[in-house]
């Protein structure tokens, strides 16, 4: 049900969706806005917001390796959907206006992968 609600909010903002093997992608004219991943007990949506954006449902998304989607919303319960709707609106506005300018390079992902391996830490949302 959470994935259905997340999908609806992205489509309502005018995103086009497409299905890939492990995620549902959302974009405007080829500009990525989000990527939805279904899990057994939660939904994770990488989203086009700056790393500094504040929300209790956002986590770092470097484990997903999207160059322009640095954070992910983790939806575990129905009440997370309202917060997610605000994130979707902000992300869509940033992509449409061209103000979303995050573009992580390969060095960022190599460093991030090394740090996760060294820490051996479980993801924040579990």
C-alpha cells in the first residue's frame, strides 16, 4: 500500500513512470526525479533533493549509486506518506526549475563504498 501511495504522489506531480528490473523510475523529460524500491516491510524512494534537505524520513542514498538522487525517503508506515508528499513536491519543483544540481562523481561512490565497508554498519533504517 505504501508503494501505491508513493507512486500516486509522484504521478500527481506530473512525473512519467517506467519499470526497470528492480525499481520504478520517475522523470520529467528524461530528468530523473525518483526511483522507488519495494522491500518486504518498507518502501525506499531515492529522490532528487539536496543532501542538506531536512526530513525525518530521509537517509543518505549513496548505497543506491544514483548520481542525481543523493537521498532516499524510507516509508515504513502510513503516516510517512504525508511527509513524502512534501518531499515529492520539492523534488519536482527543483528538477523542473533546473535548480536541482546534484551530480555525484565516481570518486564519491568509491569513497562511500569503502567507508560503508570499513564501518560494517547496517543501514540507518533497519
